[in-house]
């Protein structure tokens, strides 16, 4: 990763290799091609990096489950390097150490987001290869950029339902009897009220109350 030459120029006559990884809050990817051949013919040539990619997720995407985050890592890398990968002469290889991508091998009910990803993937010619985690260490580091928000304080002290959404029944019980009658006349008996039903009548009453 750090030996000279650090980066190499792409050769469009050779296949590309795309390593990806997703953490809880970011994505890392490396675009590579095979480098010089070893002196020993039985050994495969090493992959030499062309470019590196690292990005953090938005707070919304941090809430994706692990299956979607791993697929999102691939989609972001493909988008970033689409000028290299969209029209390759031979299929390129996506290298990943995450078995979570196996989830997408089975038929699934796709939501709007994953349906768009499915459509976008049709533009690429690729295969997916599983590799050991120790080989995927560089992209693992890229998926955890320093000083990034790791989401440790996400979703804390969040009010899901504001108190104002709840009808406070005590407001009705504390009204004087005459005020209750006048309120019922207004929201129920009045010709314009239209007998709206119990729930609507209570909401109308709460709107009238100060």
C-alpha cells in the first residue's frame, strides 16, 4: 500500500479489482489492477492500487442495517469510479470479506432505495469474490477515517412523539359544568358541527379550549 510506485495508471486492457468495506459510519474502497508478475511463475501477480476512496455516511445512512451498508459501500465506490468501471472490456472483480452480502443472493422485497441500486448495478459487468479479512485490512482502515463522527451519540434524547400530540383529558374534567355544556353545544349540537363522531369531537373541543 505504501511501497513505490504508490499508485499506478489504469490499463483498460486489463481487468480491474475493486475492494470495498463498510463500517458503522463510513466506507472505504481501493481500485486496483494486477502489477508486475513474480519471478516465480506459480505465484499470482500482486494487485497494485490505482486510487483510494474514503467517505463517511450521512446520519440517515448510519441507521441502515449491515446488509444495506455493505451494498451501499459498493454502490458509492462504483459511482465514484464509474468512468473506469461502467464500460469495461472484461468483468471486473469486487473483493469483499463480508458474508453479509450473501443476503442479497436470495429474493428480497426491495424498498425504493435498493430498487434503484438494483437498476444501477445493471450498468456494470462484475463478479464478487470473498477474501479473508486480513487481506481486506487497507479498506477497513479507509472505512474508519480519523476524527469522523462515529455515531456514538446518535438517536439520543430524541422525542418520538411530542407531548402536544396527546390529548390531555384532564382539561375536560376540570371544566365547570356550565362550560362543559356550552362546549358540547358548540362542537356537537351546533348545526355546523355535523355530529363528527367521538374522536373528531374531542379534537374539536381541544382546539376550542385555551
